[in-house]
C-alpha cells in the first residue's frame, strides 16, 4: 500500500531532489543528503539539528554545514585528541522551525 498526504508528498519531493543531484560531484551529493536529512527531520517534527564536528580544522565539514543553513554555536576547546594533538570540537545548529 502506498502512503498519501503531506508526509508522503514531502518524501517524494526529497527523493526527486536526490535523484537530480546524484550525478553531481561529491560535495553536491553530500549537500543533497544533508538537506534531505534536514527535510526528513522537519517532516518528523524535529525543531533543531545539531552538528558536532570533531576537528575545528575541518574547514570542508564546517563549510558544508554552513552551506546547508547551520550556524556555528560553540567551540569546545581541547576536548578531543588525535595522534597526540589536542582537538577543538565545533558545534553547529540549524533551526527547522519556520
């Protein structure tokens, strides 16, 4: 049986958008997946998305999240470690309200 109603329409729209961009480059595919996840979260009733980026030097991830509507909301200094080097963790947030 197929679903109908607003949630099914939203799901169909997300699938359509994904199909359109899957032939693009890696960054475009990742953006599409992140935007699809955001749309699905909104449809499911979530109000906020939180990103925890495990290295403040990961500019690609920070830029990707920013391009998808996330705002930097915090920095946890020297909370992680990789290969003996202390890492700062970046917190980002996207509102799904409105």
